[in-house]
């Protein structure tokens, strides 16, 4: 059994916590454009970025993406 990464669910988590992309970027110490790339599936998160984001948002790293069974 194997999984592949699907759509990024970051925007859903931001809305749930009433947090803007800019607020997340500020907490992570990155530019707003970087968070926007994740939200719009222009760039995948590194393991380190996903961990940091999951800590800020209070979720599990696996919840940041839609996972598809191959």
C-alpha cells in the first residue's frame, strides 16, 4: 500500500483558526509569498516547513495535505 500527496489543505486550516497567510508567515519567519505557494499548490512543503506549520496550527503534519491511495 502506498500513498501520494494530493491537494494542500493549508488554507482550510488557516480559515479554521481565523489566521491569515501573512500571520502564519510572520510566525514562521518567512515571506507571505512562500505560504501562498503552499496554499496554491505551486510548491510542496519541505518536511521542516510542514512540521513548523503543524506546530503553529496545532494539527498533525499529515493533515496538511489530502493523501491519495495509489
